[in-house]
C-alpha cells in the first residue's frame, strides 16, 4: 500500500470547483483548503504505480496548476501492525 500527502495548487478562484473534482478521484481524500487556493489531500493506492496514476490524474484536472508531494510511505504488509520499539 502506498500512502502519501500532497498540496494541490488550484487556479485562482477555482478551489471550490477543484475540491469537488478531487473528491471524485478514487484514492483521493481532501483534508483542507486554504484561502490562497492550496488544497491538502491524501492519496492511497495499492502500490507505487497506482499512486503515480492517481497523481497524474489529479495533475490533469482542468483547474490544477501544480501538485507537490509532501509525504510518501509504502507499506509492504499493511495488514500487519508495526512492532513497537523496545
């Protein structure tokens, strides 16, 4: 499983419309929208290739100026919990 977060930069004045488009993209969850058009999202995919496909789909949306990844983590076995440090 690949989990990442990103800032999606919206075309000026289009952040509300873009938010609605983003929530329609499978694997994307919108968490916050700033007054200056920055939209904070998380992206979940089954693997790295799936995550790339989602990033590309987001970047192709009409009102997207740019997408900047902030954090990325790949879990080999997402069904297993992490072992606590001793």
